[in-house]
């Protein structure tokens, strides 16, 4: 089934493209800014956001919502990650944590897919790790320079190539669950199967 990846985040597009191209998925990218409702639940945000995108595009659509949850800050910035990134940024987070030794944090990603045939489908992924004491690396986006994934080798996400980050990242994990589901759909009878 063809679908549209709706996002304005160029780095997310790069990460999704690196994964999708391995699976021969048919999709296009739409630089669409989706509406994000105020909620503490990423799943709710992603669900509303995909319905909003579908109502504009009127074609099967995928959106993703992610956030960084820092344990010692009780999960902050969590669903407010993009606002916090735009306002206090990486340096602001490091200042907030300057006297904190528990650096444990987790990235959550929720992919929401909608088509009239399937309804809303959600796929989530998580990456645990630690907040570094200083920013390192120049690739990626957002909080990548201060996030050291526990499944990695001590480098921050921003010190990794896209394919290395995808292997262990929250988004990579959610994307692989989505791919498994959507590629499996073809084997099901109508109305769940899609005829090109
Ligand atoms: P969004 O609402 O899903 O676009 O993401 C919220 C914010 O979380 C982004 O603006 C980034 O600051 C941060 N974020 C989400 N995913 C990542 C990631 O993979 N690396 C670094 N920061 C991320």
C-alpha cells in the first residue's frame, strides 16, 4: 500500500528513508506541519495528529511523535520536548541537570498510521540511555548531542551515522514494527489487503 509520511522534520525524514528503503515500501513525503494537541500522552498526540493529517491529505498517512523523558526530572521534557528544545535547548537541559548524578533517560517514539481500511494503528519504540555532561557530535537533531544510548558504545546519537542510530533508536524500533505490520497486510484477504 502506498502511504504518505507527513512531517516537517528533515532529520526524521532522513532516518525513515534509511529504514524504508531497505523494505521496498511505496511512500512519498509531505512536508506537512500536523497539529499537536496538548496531552501528556504521546499516543494521544500521535493519534490526533494522524487524523488531522489524513483530513488534509485524504490518503493513507504516517506521522510520528517522540519525546525525551529524563528520570531525575520526573519525565521532563517528555511530551513537551519540542517546545523545550526550542526554548531552553540542549544547554538548558544540561544546566537543569548540573547537580544531578542520575543521568538516566529514555526516548519514546510513537508512529501513528491511518487509512480508511485499517483505522488508526500505533507502533511504539523506546531507547534507554543517559544524558551526557556536555554535547558531543554534529549529526542528527534535537537532543541527540546529549543522549548516550545504553545499547551503543558510549557515543551520543549525534556521533552516529543514521544507520547506526536507526539500529538502536526509539524511532528505528517503532519503524520496524510498522514495516512488519504493513508488509504483512498484503497477505490478508480484502478488506484488509490493498490492491494497487
Ligand atoms: P516531535 O514532537 O516528535 O517532533 O519531537 C519532539 C522533540 O523531541 C524534538 O523537537 C526533539 O527535540 C526531540 N526528539 C525527538 N526525537 C528525537 C531524536 O531522535 N533525537 C533527538 N531529539 C529528539
